[in-house]
């Protein structure tokens, strides 16, 4: 793995996604991430078909070590405090006030380690009228206005992956990296706070900018109509995506690919402005045309004309694409008891070196002995 954070130790007392995602991102950069879990059950995201190694857990917990501690017990809390003294970063995503009840609030840990970067992740922030409310991915998407841009009004239902959870973890890691950089200059740690509401509101920045600068309340089709984005079914039941944007050369290329040079003579489609206004008609026209050939045939034609496009892959196809294989996006490692673990490598490359090594997600308490030995060595 990339090792730009190889001298950084992170303690993660997080569950589900936001805290673990932050820890994973730091681990992907080479940090030594120690995941602190409850004995017996661990992170609730572990539970799956009677076991404790779910695909959900695996997604956000690679490149970590696991130790089990019941911090409500004095002995285990002391072991945690000894770890804190050796750490650079501590991450938790408890509801506001819970960390203090457990003796792991920022003031508690700051007394042990003034250089500690303390990262606190919440749903709605540390205070205010909604601070105590429970929050999960869909709640944060809705509260930030983002979900309104995803839901099809004709078939209203939540779609897609856990965006808010992952985005919040990303912003938390972003804040931690900034605090680590500052600490290198000042020698003093910071408290880094981020909530799901704040993270998703910032992620939704484009919609807010349109509203406050132009008075436009964006909907689910606002951006796709302006960017001229399309998804079209082909004769083999597979789909292709187009993103035509504004350059006319792309439209000329598409006209050539579909063998319809007269398309721009239709007043509904003659300019970018009218194509935006009449996108429904263009969808209907292109839909009929694309159903006459297979996806592979259309991709070959679009590629020859330099049209911005991609096959609309499902998960089983995406990493089999020649470019994905060239970039070595799929990496694997062998866990001593759980077998082969396959995942997508970190996307950032340093000095041309891809991060191809990965540590499989740990089983519960897998590193208890190693970490206890490390603490014993630190005392001698």
C-alpha cells in the first residue's frame, strides 16, 4: 500500500460507515489503523448470516488491525488510554455526549496526549435543535437537499449506495489530514468535527450555488438536461451512457455514429439551447435508434467518432474492462482464516506507484495479542 502516512497511528472507535470510512482512507495511505471493538459482537456492521465478516464490514475496514475492548470496564479503559498515548489520531462517530460518558471525550484524551488529533463525527453536529436526533445515510441525504436530486418523481423511491455515509467519512479524513499538517508546524493537536448534514450540504454545493446566485431550485433532471446526459438501451438489453456537454464536435460525432446527419436540421435539436429544452424528444429519438444495435456495436461506433460515452456496466462487468485492468483497479490479498479478499485499490498514485497491496479486514480481536505486546514494549 502507499506509505505516505506510515508514521501515523490511528485509533478508530467507529461503527457502521462514517467512522470506519475515515479510518479506511487513512489506512489506505499507510497509517497504522487500530480498530477498537466491543468484545463478542464488534462493529454492528460485522453481523451477516450468523457470522461477523459481512460484505458491508469488509467494504470499510481493510488496512486495519482489530482489538476488542469494553471501555466501560476500568481495565480495558486503561488499555485504551495507553494506546491513546501512542496515537496520532482518534476517530469516533458516537452521538453527541456518548464519548464523554465513556471517558473518551476530547478533553479526556487531550490530557493524555496533547498532540492528538481528535476526530468526532455526528449526524447533525455537536449541538443545536437536531443534535440528538439519530441519523443514517438517507436521513442526511434528505436533510441536505441532495436526495431530492436523486429520486424520480414518477417512481419515488430511494436509489443507489450509501452516499452520505461515505462522503462524511471522506470529509473527516480530509479534516484529519489538514490537522496533521498543522501539527507538524505547531506541535499541537486539534479537534476535528464533521456532521453528515454539513458534509452532504457541502457535497450538494452546486445546487445551493444555483439557488443563491440564480434563484433556481434544481430537480433530478436539471443537471442531466444541461450536461446533455443520456442512458440508452441497446438491442442486446445492455445500456450505454452518453455525456454530450456543450462542444458541437461531440454532436457532429454522434450524428455520424447514428448515421443521422440531418438531425441538426430538426429545429428541436439544432442548437444546444433547444436540445436542453427538448431533451425528452431527443431521448425518444435516440432510444429508438440505439435499440437497433448491440452495446458493443454502438461503443465501437461512438469510439470511432470520439463521442464521450461508456458502457453502463454493472458491478460484475466494470473491473473487467480493459482500461480498469490496465489500471490494476482490482487487488486481492489472502486472509489467514477468511480466505481471499478482493477489493478496489485506492485511487491515488504517488510518483507513478500504484497502491496494490492491501491488508484484508480483520476478524474480531485478531490483533489483541500483537497490540498488547506493543503496549508492553512501550512500557519497558
